[in-house]
């Protein structure tokens, strides 16, 4: 027998907002808690592959996405110095036909605003900003959350509160994080200052010894998003808000192709940030009783497969699929985690592996380049053919 559940979602990022929308559209009553006083629209570009956009389109966000995103024509992998094309994988209409949904480039802030606006207009969602989770406890028939000194009871709680999740820490303790020896730069460059041959709707990935550079258009094509990863012996904080030095960034990529130098010449320290990349092993368990985790709270992923946001969006709809129509909440949450663990663990391991593959040199790089086109298409097929809308709908 179907029932409407009351669900507390902790965290107002991409995963938390998508989860709230998916649950609300199934008739559940959702209370979203976000510790920030407003939905955070900071950040950089993200890639939304078809396995994720299938969910967003089902939520009725297709026209809004098309207005703020860029649909890339292809992914190009190029040599760091010569610019020689190593491989090209078609996207655009080819990907939409092949995988059943578009591939988009988005600015994180644009996507957050789009999701937040949809959540705020959804009658089954109550949003509480500026509210930090302090504690929670659960019994066989509910979960009691304490926030800002007030306690309230819910049928289910979802921890979508990111890599430093308080929900995860309370249930399983702090998760060990290892510095990967990689530091990432991110910056946004207005397209007005760029030559037309660079400001094109493509994903450009430059592979070099110990480094790589990725750039693509976001915000309806108004900005070029750049992510630049460098191997380093110096430990860096795991922060998205640490300012960087343009001089240091240019030194890191000195000698790289002239297209990279053109982008670096437009770097502005007000939009330049750096952060250390930390790796965490896949978790054995995500759910405990009536509480579960979602997104970075349970499977934080290095950015070398561009699947972090996509995995959180997949989680959201599959969690809703598993909860809807089920009377045994704890069992439904265990099933959700069981359906998701292997796929997200593969993404975590694949991203870790790509960190090494992208930065190869010498004969290893030569063999890598020879196999790149075929390997890239196979990897895309495995990722993008997955349809999360159908996972978890069958009775357990």
C-alpha cells in the first residue's frame, strides 16, 4: 500500500534540491534544511551528462536548462604542447540521439538557482534556510531532528550535506580522506576577450606530464570555465574558496600551447580559486534505520570523470523510486543503497585511475593516446546509457 512520507532533507546543494523535488513529485512531504542563509550559487562549471539530464527533464526543467546551459558539440583531447588532437568524441545531437537526453555544460550557480526556484514553487516542499543540523535520533517509527534548538519528528531523514557530512559523521564517524597530490585551479573567463576559435561549444581537454587543463563554455556561452589540475608535493586545503595567484597559475602552465596562454592571459584573481583534491574510499553502508545518505555525503568523487553532480542526481530519483509505495522505510533505504553502491564505487575508482592516466608521459602517454578514442567512447556508453528513472521501480 502506498503512503505519503514526511522526509527531512539536510543540505541544499544539487543533490539535496533534486532529491526534494523527486520526493515531492511522488507525493511525499519534504522539509529541506540548509545551513546557509541563501542557496549558494558560487562555484564553477559542471558537466551534466545524459544519465543526469534524464532526471532533470522528467522534473520538467528542460526548457529552463536549455536557456542557461551550453550543449557541446564534442569532446576534444589534445596534446599539451603541440595542440595535436589525440581523440574526438561527438556530443551534441549525436549524444542526444544515442543516449536519449542532452549533454549540457552548466555553471553550478545557474543550476542551483533553477533547482531552488522549482523547489520554492513546489507545495510539498518546505524550505528552511539558515538552519544548521545540531543532532538527531531515531526509533523504529521516526527520526527526530534538532536544529537551532528546536526538535521535530520525521518519517525519514536524508543526509545530502556534502563531503563534510554531519549526518555521516554521527552514524559512522569521520571518513578518512587522503590528499591525492593534486591541486586544482578553477576560473571563469568572459568570452568577450577570447578569439572565436577558442570560444566554441566543445569540451577541450589538454593532457600533459603531471598536469591537465579542461575548458568549456557555461552560462549560456557567456563564460569559459577552466579547471587546471597540477601534481604537487605541497599539501593544499580542501576548500572551494581559497584564492589563487595568477602568477603561480601561469608559472604552472608555462610552455603549454598558445590557446592555454590566451586563456591564462584573461585570468582574473577575483574569480581564481584553488583547492586540494582528496580521495575517500567507497563506503560499505549508506543507510541506517530511517536515515540515509546521498551525493558527496556518501560517495565524494574526484573530478576526473565529470560525474560528481550526475551521481547525486541519479541518487535522488532512485531514492524516490525506492521509497514510493513501500511501507517498510528501513528496508527501502537499504535497497536504495544496495542499488547505488556498485555504480558509484566504480565512478570513484575510475576517477582515481584517470588522475594518473591524464598525467602520463613518455611511452606510457604514447600507448594511452593510441587507445584514447575507442576507450573514451566505451566509457561514455557505460556511463550515459544508464537510465536512473527505471532503477528501483520494481518491487523488491
